[in-house]
C-alpha cells in the first residue's frame, strides 16, 4: 500500500477510549468528509471516506457515542476517481446528530469551521481532530524535497481551525488555497513524524523514517567524499549524540531488541566518534553505511514508540547541551 493508505489503515484500527477524544474525531471526520443535506424536508448527515475500515470506525463511533444508526453505501470508482468510496449516511436522527456533534449551532445554522467544543478542547482532543481530518481527506507523500502531510479542507474556516489545532500541538502547519481548494500542509520532516506519532500511526512513522534516511543518505553521498573540517566536526557531533540516544534506547527497550539492531547499537556505543561507514566495516558481516544507519534509526524509532506508550522521556532526553555545542 501507499504511505497514505498505510497511515489511514493504522489510524482506523487505533483504539481510543476517552469520550471527548472520540467526539472530537467524529466531529472532524464529519466536517472534513461530509456535509449536511436536506432530503424530503429532513436533515441527513453524510461522510464519504476512501477506506472501508475508516467507514466502519465512523459508523461504530456514531452508534456507541451518540446512539444513532447509520448505513454504508459503497460507490464504485470511475474515470476521474479510482477505487471504491464509502458513504456513511445518517437519515433517522440526522438533525440530532448534527447538533450533538456541533455541525449545527444553537440556532440551527451550519458551522463553517470546526465546532467550538473541538477548537477549545484539550491537546488530546486536538490530536483526535487531526486524526479525523486525516482519515477524511489526508495524504502523505514520500520523503524528499517535496514531502508533505496534507489535508484537503471544505473551506478556509475549517483550514484555519485545523492550523490552530496543529499550533496547540507545536506542529508548524500552513493553510493555503490551490486552484480554489483550501488545504493545510506540513512540510517539515520532523514535524510530520511528530504529528503521525501523536495521532497514533507508530508503524507508519517507522516506515516513513526509514525511507527518509535512505533519501538523506543518498542525497549526501557525493558530498561526503569531499568533507571539510567543519563537516567532519558536525559528523563527529552527530555520532556522539546518536550514541547518547542509543544508550537511552537500550534503557527503554531492555531485552526487547532484535539482535541485528542490538549489534548496530553496540557498535555505535563502542565507537562513539566513528562514521557510519566505519561502523559498517566493523560489523560482522560488514554492512554498508546505509544499512547501519537504517538499523540505528529503527532502534531509536522503536525506543521512542515505547517511550510514548509508557509516557516517559524519549531518546532525545539523553542529549546534553555539551553534546550539542561540540
């Protein structure tokens, strides 16, 4: 599957128990994926999603959180849009659901952005709103110069509300209009990883980081041959910092470290200023610098995921100012 499909599949299977977070996710999903329609004088709520598992998640949440039944209609793809689409529709009780989720205000008028209870909620609910928006209209492109996490929005008010939710999570996001379509875009690689982690797409983060490091290593391969003194100092600084993070990774994971990742981590600890190429030569059997870098990156990603699950400081907490000022 594509990166976008991987992220959506993982997010759609994530269990969320906090009621306010479930409400925020449902409200954002309905706002970004659907709308309100009047059929035979009644308000009908619809949401169109591109995966069956996301549609099932929304339908289950609508029933468990708000007590309404819904139906799912499968729309086959055509020339302009490939792949099936899944429309979740609430007919009976549609107006009640619209009011409960904040799609209608107290005067019965449609809300143009996100509902106030989502905009003013906790950071956990802001994460849930982003999860619902991404499941509805999100996409993630391959790491590189043009990499981006992007959400297509139903209007400028919804885009600004989503940017505000990202700001509360310390994630830099920008709203822009492209050919008449409002979008929210995040381009910084670290910010993308941070947001995916917060939303709960941990496996997708590891896969995205692996592709990211391969692009970075490939892009700098020619420059490494002509390293000057400043570059060498920065390389040594990065190696020492990586060694400190590996120490914290071993503390977090304990015995739960695959042998090949443990070997790479031990080499980093025992040769704290060695280059990745030198580490690969010390490995038995020998590895390329790309391979050793990928293993260390996976080790750190596993440890950061464990830290997030336990609610404890991650591997970057082991870095000191002295290491950064080397």
